[in-house]
């Protein structure tokens, strides 16, 4: 009985890839190309998004630095005179 099993195993094809028709291979290749195209589009979109966010961060950092320069001179916790903060119509 072991000799019969050996004959069955020897008769089995070695690989399914060798036996696939050309149409199946072309279909799989087309699907891979489509997936690669979508992945490339996504990477480009994310790259643009990251670049735009970095521009926003740079702008906010410049605005924060400008606000710090406009702030009251002196110590950071110094008290301010409320008269200096009255609206111009008073």
C-alpha cells in the first residue's frame, strides 16, 4: 500500500503556477498593476497633505514668534496695567 501512495504523490503536479493559463497570469498582473497605481496615488496624496500641514505649522510658528515679540516687555509673569488695555473709545 505504501508503494501505491508513492505513485499517487509522484503523479501530482509540482506547482499550480506552471499549469495556469496565460489569461489567468495576465489577469493577476493587471490586478497588481491596478493596486500599485492606487497605492502610488495614495502616497502622492499623503505627501501633498504632509507638505501642506508642514506649511501650516511653519506659518503658525512665525505668527507665534511675532505675538511673543509684540507682548509686554519684561518678565513673563509681570502684572499689567489695566488702563493700558482700555478700548480706544474711552
